[in-house]
């Protein structure tokens, strides 16, 4: 499925009919996500944060999907979907605090960066092992179905996760029990360094879905309106009792898998350059400029506003005290057992509890 043509016009057969202000909002969210992403990468390279997983080139697949979901639907992320969380109104300051692991971090510094969560925004905690979030998403969807709630779960994962055990377990269970779940596969070409073509014998990942008895679509993941349209249709299908849908969102990871990865080792500059010519931001910008709803000056102003926002969040994060050491021992038991209390006391009296001045 592709909605936005190369010249910025829309295919009238697939046009989802969004108002132009809604389309501009999608673009602004994608730009904001990229600005935040770029700043986090620079902070990691400067040694100011420990780790980052970016979404450069995949913003349309992430933001477009989040925008098509209803507020009551659950997002079950991988670790690259912070753009979806920000779209739902998650405070950027809270995200940046999490990246620093300071006292403002909802995880209190106990989780690695880019493992956000928010019950308020119906965004499940990130599960780092590959594919494990797929069965979590199916479980949420089945719980909603059993309780008679009109809710569905949208679970994100990369192409590499389709080779995991949890992919099979989740797809099979959802197909058998008609769970109201969307399987959103961001096929960005690589499972870290392994090309998609070398990890499956299927002609396309979308070909796997019929074997599980579910509907499927292959979508231009760099076309935010195509993603919105496909997800919107899939939500309606799930809401009406039609069961799960598998969406293969064809996109490209223009950066590394994470800040621990050097993609120059396994792919060519020519390949990256070819994909940069179908950048999802450029694709949507051509459309809104064609409609007279955007311009170069508006673009410059918006990017500057986003950069100022994230710069201020970084300033506040770096002036916020670290997470308290005793938080290592909280949020596990309702009543702290004796052995854990003993460990906490030893920790608080140990060398790590001292300040830089040794006081």
C-alpha cells in the first residue's frame, strides 16, 4: 500500500481523507522525533548518556501507526518507538530524565536507556530480549477480549523478531483465538547486521501471516499516510471481531541498530544513499508543501523550536540529582523481606554511597 506519490500528490483510491492540519501534525511529530533522536545520539557520543536506540528513517512507520490507534488501545513497543510515546503526549522531560537515569526517571535509573513505559499513556514497558513483547501484546489483547472491552494491542517489532520463538507463539495463539492485536513489523532491512533476505526462506515476511489464519498487508513504511490507513483499517477489523492483522511496514534504518553498532561494516554507502532519497520526512513534506500548508520558513522555525525544547530538557536533566541509591531495593515486594533489607543497609553504608568528595 502506498498513498503519497513521488510528486507529493495522493492516490485517490487510498487517500485516508485526513484534514490537512492532521497531516501537518504528523509531520511535526516526525520532525520532533528526529530532532530528539539526533540530540540523544550526540549526547551518547559525548559520554553524557550511556546508550541510545534511534529511529532515523523509520519515523513514519512509528508515528503513523500510533496516530491511527485509539486512545484506549495499547502500544507494546520494541525499543525504537519513543516517537509513538511522544505522540501520545508523554512529557519530553520525563523521557530525557530516563535517558540520564536521574531522580526524575520513572524507572529510577534501574533500566537501561530507551526502555520507557507509561501506564497513563497505555505504553507497555520495553522488553529487551528479541520478540518477547509479541506474546505480551497478544496477552493484553486477549485480556481485553475476555473482559468484553473494545480495545486492541499494537505490538511493534523488527524483521529479526520474526525468526524468534515468541513470534510463532504469539501469531499462532492470536490466529486461533482471534485476538484483537496488530502485529506491526518494521522491516528495516536488517536484524542488527543480518539482512532480511538471509533470515527467512519466505518471499516476503507478510507471506507468513496466512499460515496463521490472519489478514495481512504490505505497506510502504516510509509513507505515513499509508501506514495510518493500514493501521486504521486493522483497528476497525479487530474492533469488529475480525481478529488479528499482520502489517509488514517496509522501511529502512538509516542509522545504526544502536549506538553500539557500526553499520558501515555490513552495508554500503550507496545503499544508504538510495534509501535517503525516499526519506519519510521528505516524502510527507512534498505533500504538505504541495497543499500550501508548509514552507521552508515554517520548517526552519519548527526545527528550531524542537531543538530549543530538547536542549532545555537536557539542561534540566543534567542539573537533576541522580536516582537515590536505595531505589535499587524498592518496587519489588510490598513488604521488604529481611534479606533484602540487610542488603540495602550494606549498600547504603558502602563506598558507592559516598559523594565525590568522600563525605
